[in-house]
């Protein structure tokens, strides 16, 4: 489990299918033997496509809702 | 023996008689999990009842096509896995996964049964919880027919922004489960709301910009 301002990956759920890596439009993810990692974290735009495509629900891109000040 | 201060965040238990609380303190135990751990696995025997002391969890189920689906999300005070235990088959009906560091009060299936038959206030409090959940489902069903998904999303965003302690950590799947739709629709509507100047999205944040415009989405359909 990684916690940054990128989506959070739960490696216990990941079955290494690689769909998130293939789907990321900016190649922010890279596949390793343990699962996807952010090789280019700064390029991640938080588009949430990887969260959407992951069949295992292993990626979460949480949001906070607030009133604009 | 559980310290009874852990009962405070769980209204179902803190409202019980001291005798029943004593029974729970004696029989229950505490469990702490990190974010992303699986508490309950769908299809496995239901062995424990859980009561959320702190943190949050999501209830998930595997769909036939092998994709995971979010069914609900719960915060402190919620009883979990109760229906699976009450069901004759005693099989977990869905999986439960922690979203944050989570503390739970745990009762084994046999202790849960013991309390049901020896502590009428416990049974009554559980019935109250079920009544509430049925009411919530009824409200959701009524909302599905009364309001468009656009109005339901606007309403839910306003509710979240008004409760800062509950407004963090929501994924689009979880929002969709809560308002009775699917993630794709939530994604599309958020893009529409942004294009219409009602909200602004920046990485992990959805800022509600146009209060009146958002309320209009709901009131428009109330007329
Ligand atoms: S959120 Fe978008 S940009 Fe970031 S890793 Fe996922 S798919 Fe790539
Ligand atoms: S799509 Fe999900 S399951 Fe597949 S590699 Fe990515 S994180 Fe793992």
C-alpha cells in the first residue's frame, strides 16, 4: 500500500494483469514483479483511468469534496 | 476484557444497559487493521460480527464478469457482517476491506448468538439498526424514482461538503454506490458539472463553486 498524492495501490488485491500500466495516458506507471509502481509520479495527472480499469479494485483514487472558499 | 470506553463511538452498544455492556466487554475483543486489509471474504463462513470503533471500510462484491463492485461504505459506529451471521447459511455475503487504519470491536458468532438470546436490549438495538438501513434503502429507492442521478449527485456533493469529517476519501465508485448509479455516470456528470462552472476539480479535490447552481439541480426536480 502506497500513500501519496497519486492513486493508492493495494498490492494485496493486485493480480498483476498490467491493465492499469497499459491504460495510463502519460505512462506514469511501470510494471514490476510485485505490481505497478509510479515510475514517473510527477507526470500522473490523477485522471483516475487506472482506478477505473483495474478489475480487482486494487487502485483507489480518493477525492475530497469541499466548498470553495 | 474490553475497556468500555471503546463502546462510546458505537451508539448501538453505548446505549445498552450496563449488564449487556458488561457481557460484551467480557466476550468481545478488539482488532486493529491497516488501510487496504481484507476483514471479511465473500463466500467464506461468517464467523464474526464487527462494530466499527474508528476508521472506515467498504463493502465489495465480485461481479459475474470478474470485476469488483463497491456496495457501500461505512464509518465509526457501524455494525458489520451482521446479516451474514443472521442468515441461515452463515456465509459472508460480501467482502469488507478497510479504507483507513481501522479499529473494530469483534464478537464471535457464538457470542453474538448468546447476546441475541440473553440480552433483549441488544436484539432490540440491532432491529433498530436494520430498520434504519431499510429506511435508507427505501429513501434511496424513492430517490431513484423521484430524482435524476444528476440531482442525486448534486445533493450528495452538498451533503459531503457540509460534513468536512466525512468528506474525504471518496472514490467515484463509492459515490456511485451511495447514490445508486455506476461509476461511468458519476464521472460523466462530474465533467458536466465542471463544464457548467458548478464545481472545480483539482487532483484529489472537488471544490463546489456555485452553491445556488448546485441547489438548483435538486430544486428544479422538486417542483
Ligand atoms: S491517475 Fe491517470 S495519470 Fe495517474 S497513474 Fe492513473 S492513469 Fe496514469
Ligand atoms: S489493473 Fe489492477 S490488478 Fe491489474 S496490474 Fe493494475 S493494479 Fe494490478
